[in-house]
């Protein structure tokens, strides 16, 4: 079951909200938890046991960490982290390791591929952050398993984030009241996210699939394909995040914002402060800083950046192309930091200290770097990326090929242009504020009409899963 489906919109969600509203306050977390487990079991009931098992383990070891002393406390933290981490390695990376061994000549005929439970990466990162925060005494251990499991399993963020930390929702898990204004804002956020997903991302999905299916793509084929994927991925994931935040608000839980106009970034570090913010901050706080951060000189800082981004890339999927994508961004950030040092400029590359032409140039180079990375990110294999790279270089010609042109529809071209307008609308609003209404007013005016149009579009095609479900 996905948010952008009739079964969720017209069956699961109404029944859940009805049950939640009429539950006594002391049972509302339990109602969220039971419906969340049912939501997950709709996909695979057997993997629900894995999710529950990780929750039980993290909750129990969290209590152990809080009560332990000195060395015992470190062993408790190790146990808390290694359990969820091993489940991630087994279910997500075992197939990759075996297939790699097979290509190196090791016999793997008896190996049976392991299915990847959806949302496992997000679930494990939530468990690890909780354990570490309890160890650091940033938060107290949660005494109630129902409260902890509700935090971990809330269906709004269970399968594709944001990566919610326990301390962000701890107070509201213990006590919250129904707020009509907050609920209305949640409905609005859900509708706008739904529209982003169905009207923008899903409309561009066939364009991307057709482009990557070409055996001999031209330069323009690749430009259109990668541009479409750049927009599809953003509106798919940002749409999901907006829907998740909206669902949280409907039940009084505040999830973090996950995007802040990332395609307006003027540097790679700026991009990662804006894109998948909950993951970026997680990698910073639980990996980059423990590695040493920027405290041990330029060379060590560059190594820490590269390691963090490489592991962040591999977190996205069990493929070496994801590792290479992470290395691409890690090396890019390290090189940018070194260049800034050599030029004696501030590392944060604040646009306030730059002239307008330099800001525009920085933005263009950043966006091109990100888009090249997306071409690798989307490729299902290294051979696929090589084909895309050869196509971009003009190896197969420059004009749109007939096969690709036959797949393009006027509506898809219009959506691509509309997507560009939506991406740059915050900048346009700043340059010409008199021509734009207040953003809050605009969202309120367009949310329901866009929902109706998206529902109509949803009825015309098959449900397309969210892209981050595979991660």
C-alpha cells in the first residue's frame, strides 16, 4: 500500500483517522502503532516480525544503556547498534556481496536472493540514533514500549522517511491534544505532496524509463532523460516527505522538514543542507562528527567527508553504483573545500559575499554536478551509466532519436516546463514579490483543486511506488 493509491486514500486513512479520533487519549499511540503494523503487513506480513523485533531490541537495549555504568554502558551501546545494523547488512547487502563474489569466480549457485524489506534503512537509522542519543544522555530512555514502537513504526514515515529522531517527537508521544489548525495544515501538506507525486513525478516517470531503455541514446536524449529524472526524483521524494509531514500533523506529531529548495543551491555543501535534510543531518551527527569532523586538519577533514558520503551513497541501495555516486559527491565536496581554502574564501560559500554573476555561475555548476550524479544514481548498472555517458558525449548522435521522440507526449513536455517553474518559483517570488500572493495563501488556494486533478490523473494510470521505497 502506498499513499498515492485508492486503497490508502479511501479505505485505510479514513478508517485510521476515525479510530484515532474516537480512541481515549491514553490509547491513541496504541491505535497509531496497530494501524502502522497493519499498514506494513499489507505489503509483507512476514517482514513485520523483523520490524517488531528491531523495535523490541532497540527499546530493551535503550533501557540497558540508561541503567548501565562505565564500560558496561559501552557494551550496551554496541549491542544496541550491532543488532539493527546486522539486519541491514543481511537483508540489504548480502545479495550484493554474493553477486560480487560470483563475478570474481566464486560459486554462488546455491544462493537464494533475499528480499529487501521496504523502509528497513530508515527504520535502522532511527533505532541507531535513539540508542546513541540515550548513550549521550541527549534523551532519557523511553520506559513505554508502545511509545517507542509508535515513534519507530508510525506509518507516516515508516517506509521512506524522513529519518525521524526520537528526541524530536518525545514530548508529543507522551502528551498531545487535538489541534484543529494543526490538523488542517496537515491535510493541506498531504494534498500538496500528493499532487507533487502524481501530477509531476509520476508524469515524468515514463520519460525517464524510456530514456534509460535506449540502447544508443543521443546527446539530446540523455539531456532530456537526466533532466526529467532530476525533477522526478525531487518531486517524488519531496512529495512523499510532505505527505508524511502532513500525516504526522493530523495526529499531533511534528516531523522535520526534509527539503528546502535544493535545486537553488550554490555549492555542494549548500545542496546537502537542503536535500534530504534528515539524512544529511543524521550522517553529520552520527558519522561525520564521530569520525573527527573538521577538527584534525584539511586532509583528515577531506577523508571524513569522502567516507561519510560514500557510506551515505551505499545506504541508498545495494549496488556499487550507489557507492560511486556517494564518492562522486564526497570527492566533489572535498575538492570544493580545498579550492575555497586555496582562494582564501569562506567554506560556507555564502551567496551574500558574492556578486550576482558569481552566484549564478556557482548555481549552474552545482546543478550540473548534481545532475551528473543523478545519471549515475538512476543507472541500474555500470554498463547502463556507460551507455548514458557515451550518449551524452555524442557517440550516438546529437538530435533526439525517433525511438525516444515517439515516447514523448505534449503533456510530459508541459510538466517538465511546469516543474522548472515550480523549482525556481521561490527565486522568482523574491525578484518580483508583487506578482505573487503570500505562499501560505497560495498553498491554501491550490491544495484542494490540485488534489482533485491528481485523483483524476491517478485513475488514468497504474499506481507508481515511491522511488525511495527501494532504499
